[in-house]
């Protein structure tokens, strides 16, 4: 009988997890199905099993699967992933949120939800819970059909996520617990929070297993948990064995031996563990989130890079790192089964390929053709008002006159803005006389995914001010990144309407012999997004630290391949490199 098959009798005992009364230890690794190309799922799961793990954990991003209210997109991906988990002989922990953090856009909450409800999300608010109920109604059947109690791999489901870091609405947590039970989730339920007292008490639910998240000092963290819950299994739901990176900052790395020592301490405490991350993957499609600096998380925006490598034991391409081998040694005495060799790495691109990038369309034309149309309103609308999740917005307005030069400001503008007056770029705060035509481009760098500013709006959130007077009659056009999914609409774009070195859309074609995993670079370019054969790799940015984008091998084709680059700062040499 495999570990996965034995999960049917998985329960919470007085001190341990148990299967049919026999103590067991959960040795799990985080792997987000939505950050790994589906054709690579079996390989990555095989890497987890060879590491010595018996379980995999995944979040579920609500905003990926319900881009508009009631419009569900590929919710079945979770079910297919869980089937792959079962095929790999692993257990599964599912963390459906509705909030997930995960360095993911808006912490997984849809923009249309936070835009309409603001601070009412993640509370007992009836309108919010109504949306959650609809979402869970679409999602949870994927889980119920694959519960361990029904012969599937799912042994545990989490209630919310790190709620004690955010709020203290226990009525809300009780409502979520009831929703899960009513949907048929009859496996072990859990919560996960930081080991601080206020976090554990704020996020825990009576009768639901409490777990802790930390990166070191396991004995202290479990001591805090025992003060709250004297009985029940100990588990670190997120052992932070690495960390994520921000654009424009130095990369974060954790020594492999240090991480292995911290893992050993967890296991020597008699606890179960979930490596966060075992394999990070990639925030494809521009879905990377952002943080705010400062102790109150209300400082400068810190957008997260596209790569979610996380300095994990299994790197972004699925290869074992030094951390992998050190952790495998630590886990070996606890696996209770013969070691398994890691599966062979997926094939890599056979040879570097240079991609000539040709000028295609100006940014204005891209917005006019692929955007949702221009809309005029009294005040400048936010991204949420325009139904833009990831992308940019062009604002146009007229300053009346005659009037003398006065400061033109954009209070509360997020995140990157370009201001033009009568066709010439000027600095925000410049002295502008009227009458004048004003154009503002605003770009989102990712919504905050953690802390009190989760869900903050994007765009000209404070309007346009000429001195202290609002400029009204604003015309706005929004461009969502998923507009590029419509190949026929992209085909309507004309060619040659943008100058070299400027912003706009560029197209390239190349011939590949021996496709496989690769990296793509656009040296000398500023900031933007790349699509390969219609698959959005995510954001690139010259500020680093990430210098190239990961291209999963299944995205490339033998023979001719197509590359699109949307440059939002200024293009460089007309060439990209696949290597």
C-alpha cells in the first residue's frame, strides 16, 4: 500500500497525525500548480518524492480562475493536478484561501472584488461571503472528489491563510469553516499563522488544527503553538527555506547548510513540515504581486520579480540544488521507505537562437485595438473601475484656459506614470498653462499581496490636480494583459507605427531545432512583457536582479516560433536571445 492510498484513514491524534491509529509524519513540499507548466507536473512531483517527501501542498488563486464575477476559467486545473499527485503516490494539502498571499497578485483576491468591497473583504460581510460561496461552489467539487476519504490524495484543507497577520474576525473564520464542511470537505482542516501570540489567537479556529509558519527557531515557535494548543500534532505549514526577490533589490539567498540545520531542528521536535517552497516555479502571465516596505507595510511599493525560484531545493527549471541534496540527507531517516532517484531533467534547448524583433504597433494603437474602448467620466477612474487586473491605462483630459502656469500633480498615482502635455513628456508637478491637452499613462507593477494594503487600487487613485483644482472630464482606456490571448484581435494591429527606441509592440519569428527548456533575454530593453507562441512568460525589467525569463520547453515548437514583446519604457537593440 502506498502512502497516498493509506491516506484514507488520516486523522489528528492527541500528539501525532495518524493513519488507522498508526502515528505518521507529514513531510510535504510546496509546489503551486499554477506556477509550473502542466506538462512538467509529473517531473516536479517526482523530484519531491525523490527528495524524501510524502506530500505536496498547493495554494489556489481565486483571481486566476474567476477573472470576472461568475466567469470561471479552467477551474479543473486543480483537479488535474491532484490526479497527477495521486499518480505520483503522494498526499496533498490544498490551501484554497480565499486569500493566499503567495507573492501573487492581490494575494489571490480578484481585483473586481477588492475594488468594490475594499476593507470588507476577509470579514463576515455578507456581500463578500456571497462571492466566496459562489467561488467555493465552483472550486471545491474538484477537491471533494479527490479527498483521501474518497480514495484520493487530499489529506488536509486549510481555512483561510495567515489570517492572524491580518484580522481577528472569528465569525468570518467560523463561516469559512462551515462553508468547507457543507461543501463536503470531511478531511482534516487546519489554519496556519506566524508563531506570535496575536497571530495564533487571531487566526485559529476552535476544533481546527493550528499550524505555524517560520524559517528558524523551531523550538520557540512550537513552544508558542503548545501554549495555545497543548494537544495535537505539531506542524510547520511553511518552513521558509528560501525567499523571494523584488525588482531593483539585491537577490535573497539562504545557505544550504543553514536551511538543512533548521529543517533538522523541526524534525527533531517531532513535528511535521511543509517546505516552502520545495519548488517555486514562475509567476507567468504578469501575476507576480508586490509588498509595501516598512514595519507597518505601508511604505514604498516593492514589486516581486517574475521568477519564483525562491532559492528553493528544486530550482526554477526543476533541477536539484545543493540545498536539495542537504535536505534529502536530513529527511532520509524519517521517510521509512527506500530512496528514489530523481527523475531525469526535462530536455533543454539544443542550441541558442537569436530572434530578430521587428517594429509592429505603437502603444496607442495597442490600447485602441485591444483595450476596452475609451470611457469618459467626471473623475479619473481607477484600474478597478475599468476592469483592468494586470496591465496599463491611458488617461486623457483637457485643462481649461486661459490660465497661467500652475503645478499639475497626480496624488496617489500607482505605480509607474508618464505625463505628457500637448504631446511632450513633462515631470509630474511641472508648471502647466491652460488650455492644454494632458495624457497620463499608468502601469501596475502588481497589487500588494500581504498586509493592510492588500487590495489597494491602481491608477490615478487621487485624480489629476491643476494646482488644487481637480481636472474633470477624464477619458480613459484600459489594456488588460489577457487581451493578448485573443489572436484574432492581435492580428488586427497594423505594422510599423512605432519608432526604434520607443515604447510599443514588437514581433519576432525564429526557427528552433530541438526545443526544450530555455531562457529569454532582451538586452538593453527597459520594462515590459513577453509572449512566446501565445504563452505569456511574464514581466522583464532592466533594473534586475532577474535578467532573463524562463521559457518552459513545452511552450517552444520544432520549427517556426513566434515572439511578441510589449515594451513600456524604451526598446533596445532589435533582438532577443533564446538560450
